[in-house]
């Protein structure tokens, strides 16, 4: 598997994170190719990683075991149509990381028999701590599933979902999620400053607290509600703060916010479908 011939179409931020992760995970750089139209980008990537670079998408696809579509969602249709013939010939696994682009559209452009994995990573993938959901169409074999998972695991957590509709929920939760947590951190930092802490102290204490809380939650067998209850002593400071947050219906607000993001993810996918049909 570590010798799999992996081709990236698009050599932007997400592709670079994946390439970096794969090299770190001992995938063979010689078997990795990145195709990108920008010569400077190609030069930078080739200088940083022991990989092949090209600007010929079709040639890059030929002979690949897996092709990662890592261009912006608006570019996917053009790229898919361009490589369709090469894909039909060599039948590589296609992994799309383009937000909102449905498997049905990819099948339409690449052929109904194409093995396709749609994935939704999030921005922490750029620092190797991503959360990626994966969905496979019926053409994907067990070995291809393993390969897709090991590629996306190179930048963090990777987990499968059974129904493609779930991707809109994934987008609302982990896709947009970093921004919600940034907002919570922003609010804590600002409140810390208002209580008289220096800007630097408020910032560092907030960030380290967020990291520490996430680590405890990940490493613990208990769920987050139990962990919260355990750090909330009756009559203490945490209890008073949490009571005030509950009075403001924080959970209800998150429910509404995620519903809104979910609806918007659906709308954006539909707009993408509509434009792609033109
Ligand atoms: N960044 C994230 O956190 C994130 C999270 C979830 C999903 N995604 C998805 O990941 C995909 C890539 O995102 P990104 O942030 O890596 O974008 P990006 O940095 O803009 O990378 C896209 C790259 O593709 C190149 N490109 C454009 N047209 C091409 C073509 N016809 N053939 C080959 N390469 C082409 C672009 O070159 P030019 O710049 O010269 O056009 C650019 O280098 C998107 O579909 C996005 O929805 C990203």
C-alpha cells in the first residue's frame, strides 16, 4: 500500500498537507505525482518533497492506483471531463476532497463504473490534525477503502459514513466546526482581558485550555458530559459560569447554528450541481 501510485490533481494547500502526511507515513515519494498548472507551485513542491510534479493532468492519471481530486469545487467538472478517458482506461480509485461535489456528479463525468470516494476534510488537516469523513460508492473494493482511509489518515482522523446525505451534517459539524471553536476561544480570550489579564496571558491560557480539554476528552473513555460534570464542583466557580451559559441556552444556539450550516451545505451542493449541469 505504501508503494501505491498516488496522483494529486491540484497542488494547493490541502494537496500539500496530504503529500507531507504521506511522506511522513512512509509512502513512497517516487510513486506520488502532483499535477498543477502553476510552475512556481510545482517547483516549491518538488523542492520540499521527493515527489514528481507535472502540469499534464491526463498523463499524471495514467498508471495511477489512486487519483486525488484536490482542486476547488468549481474546477472539478472541467478536470473530471479532462481525465475521464484516462480514468476509464486504468480504472484508478478516485478520491474527491472537493466540498459539496456529489458522487453522482463525479459518476456522471467519469463513468458510472468508476470507484469513487468522496471525502470531507477540515482545515486542521493543514497541521495534521484534521477530521475527515469518507463515503464510498458501490464500485470501491475493500482494498481501495483501506487505501483511501490510509491516505486521509495521513492528515488526522478519518472515518466512514454510510450515507452520502451525511456529508452535509459532516460539513456542519467538523467542516465548519473549527470556526465555532475559534469563536468560543475568542469570547473566552476577550472575557479574560476584561477581567484584567494581559492580552498575551488571556490568549495563551485560552488556547492551552482548549487544547488540554480536547486532549482529555480524546484520551478519556468517559463522554464529554461526564467530564464536564466531574470538573463542576457544587457551589464552585465553574458551576456558576455554566449556569449562566445554560441560561443563555448555549446548547439551543448550537443546535440552531448547526441546522443553519446543514441547510446551507445542501443549498451550496444544489447550486454546484445546477452550475455544473450548464
Ligand atoms: N483547505 C481546506 O481546509 C479544505 C477543507 C475541506 C475541503 N477542501 C477542499 O479541498 C480542495 C482544495 O482546496 P485547497 O484549499 O487545497 O485549494 P487551493 O489551495 O486553491 O488548491 C487548488 C490547486 O489546484 C490548482 N488547479 C486549478 N485548476 C487546476 C487544473 N485544471 N488542474 C490541476 N490543478 C488545478 C490550483 O492552481 P491555481 O492556484 O494556479 O489555480 C491550486 O494550486 C477544494 O475542493 C476544497 O473544497 C479544502
